[in-house]
C-alpha cells in the first residue's frame, strides 16, 4: 500500500512537471526570440564601430624631400608620383606628367623607381632610367625637372610611428563581442534542441564545436599579439545563423557542415600565411590560373548536373562544386602589383582568363556563379585601368552575347520566364519564390523560433531560399543583421584601400567582397523575386561545404589588406635591431 501511494504521487508529480513545462515553454521561447535580434544588433554595432569609425592611420616607410624643405611621406609599398590629384605623391608642376613614375618597395626593404611612360623621363643621380632602377637613401630623383631626395626610414622611426597608431581592441573589446556571439549561439542551440529533441545531441555538439573553434582561434591570435578579430567575428556570427538553418532543415548534414567550417578556417590560415609574403603571393597567380582552367575542364567533361547546372563533381562519395574553389584562383589571377598595372599584356591576360571562366560556367548552366565572376571581373578591371568607357563597353558586349545565347538556346530564357510574375505561376515555375515570400512574411520581426518553420520542407530551403527560412524562423531583424554583416565587411575593405600596402592586396580584397556581396544580392533578391532565381548560396549561411570553404578563403584576402596596427597575422610586423619586434617593444615599454 505504501509503495503504490509513493508511485502514484511520483506519477502525479511527473504530470505536473510536464504541465508546468508546457505552460512555461511558450514564454521561454518568446524571450529567446526577442533576445536573438538584440544580440545580433549588438554584435554588428560593436564590430562596425571598431572597423568603420575613426580615420585611416597610415604606415610610414620613407620620405621624398625637395630642396626647399618640403617633405612628402611615403605611406605605401607602391606609390605613384605625378601631377594627378589621385597620385600618392602629388607634384603640381606643368613639367610633371599626370602619372610620371612609380616608387616601389619589396619585402626586403629594397626600393626601385620606374618610369610610367612620362614625357620627360626619370633620372636617378643624373642617370636616365630605362624601365626601372634601384634607389637608396639620399639618392636624388629628377622628374620633369623636379628634384627629390629619397630618405629611407629606420626601424626606430617606423616603431615611433607604430606607437602613435591605434591598435584595434582598445575601445571595443573583441572578447566582449565574442561573449555576445557565444550567447547568441547558446540561445540558438537551446531553441533548436527544444524544438527537435531527437537530434538535440547532434545540434548541441555542432554548436559546441563552432563556439570552441571561435574561441580557440581568438586565443591563438592573441598569443600572436593580434588584436583585430572583427572580420572573423562576423564570419562566426554568420556561421551561427547557418548552423541554425542546417539544424532545422537537414540535421543529418550538421557533421558535414561542421567539418567544412573547420576546413574553411584551415584554408583561411593557409591563405593568410601565403599572403604574408607579397612575392610568394604573386608567384601563385599562374599556378592558380592553370588549376582553375583545369578544374573547369574536368567539370565540363565529368560534372554531374543538379537543378539544371552541371557544376558538381563526386569523388569517393563526396560531392563538391569546383566553381566555388575557382573563386579563390580568380582573385589571385586578377590581382596585380602597381608595376604590372601599367603593362597592357597583363590586363589582356586577366581579360582572357576571366572570359574562359565566365564562358565555361555559362556552358555548364551555372549562370548565377557566372554573373558573380563577371561582377568581380568588372571590379578588377576598373581598379586596374580606371577606364569607365572600357568597362561600359565590356558590359554592353556581355549583354549582347547574353541575348544571342537566349536567341539560340530558348530553354535558358524559359528558366527566367516567371521572373516578376511568380504569383501567376505559383504552382509551377514560381513555386519556390511564392513559398519563400509567404514564409518570410509569416516570421514577422522576431520569427517563429528555430526549427518551427515550414519552409524547410521546400526543396533548396537551406541553400537558394535560405533568406526566407532565416526570416521565417529567426525573424526579419536577424535576417537583416546577416546582410549587414557582409555590408560591414565590404565597407571595411573599401576603407582599407587608401592605406593598403600594395595594389595586389587592395584589388584582391575588393574583388573578394564584390563576390560576397553580389552573391548575397542574387541569393536574397532571387528568393523574393526582385531578381531571377539563379541558384547561388548565401555566404557562410547556406548549407554547403564548397561554399563554406570559398567564403573563408575570401575572408583571407580581406584580412591581408588590413593594415591596422597589430590587426592581422596576414601582415608581418617589421623587426627592430636586435631581433625584437615592434610588438615585443610595446609590451616591454
């Protein structure tokens, strides 16, 4: 009798706990839905404030001094001297050409001057320069009658300038920002585990690995005394949203996405290490271009067609998209140092290589990626030539070629027939977009909660239609923070151009962010019928290992252009006498 009473009391208690859990759960879920946007906005505010506010602080490498005592600071490794206002060193004299000469420093501190086809030429210590010539401290340059004395800076002088520059992390602590991201990840995981108890173990493990990788990478960078962690923070923030998408739509793919994220970080580290040495990075241009053409050829011959695009290759049960990896090779091949920007044959090589890539992707039916490559090519072409008329001619020619293709291959035009009319084809070609817009509207500002949406049951919800899925489950505010994270990266890359060490880094960074932004535009606007649905992924967010690897690789180009003091391990810090770095001296002082 006693044991039966105890058992009955215990069962009643269990039922009461279940009832209490069922009563409290909606309020708990509602609190999480409100906290996630606040945390997302906080992360963006802190990273954006650190990356975008404040003036660009320039490095100091040397001076040019005129006989009257006027001094010009040399703040880059590559400098144009001329009469044009856009020149790095402006000599407003009628005898000086608009782009008269280039002053270039290599990794070892050796300086050379090159004549940029000026009218009156360049002289070093009275000797006419043909092509380029090495210059040393106190050498005299003569440009169109203007005399300039070259004064190289010493390690001590560069160290003194470094002390005047602001290190990132002093006003906005990256560790505090990471705690915001960590709480964002924890709430996402908790929300998803409550909605999908069967896969809660896999979800918790995936988010734990994501969080652990984020903090481990941060501590490694701090050991290297690097303090600029904002771009990586934005990438991990976007990956957190992506893990939520995969957990909801395809929990069985969490392991693959986690491995892809870890491999992406490895790609980021390797590329950053290669980019530390400009000469080494330049030597990769030809091998990377050859590898890209080879991959495209293999893809065209042996590729597997999925959703109308022959852009997949399967090896040992693993499928990947070569076009995603070719993006990195495309950036390498398109970037160039200042001495090559004035070589016409170098631009012709870039145009031919871009034409091969875009043409091959179009033949494979991967029009979305072809458009991304073309947009990046326009950015590269403009930064290398500065000729708007030439860019306009290229756009017109490409548009004409596109019309010819649609004329002789009408099935291509039929793929875009539903554009701007998806509600008229809601049961056929407009099925995906109409469902995406309905789901996004149903999510409102704060979403229905991770795992509680229905768009995940539609094909490509976690890839091409991922913006609608994020809107539905996490709300419009969180979806907009994902967009804003990429915009912040783009604005930072543009801001960094004016203080970049080399045009190679600035062109590479701008082409990388142009790919990321244009890809995002195609994904988001295609899903809501503002643009045709082209089948491209949302960077860092969409489910896909190849895309994840490419996105982390492109982030390396952005970091290599980050010249803030002690900001990036992709930038080597100069060594003082006695083998002591600026960093060590700062710490000792």
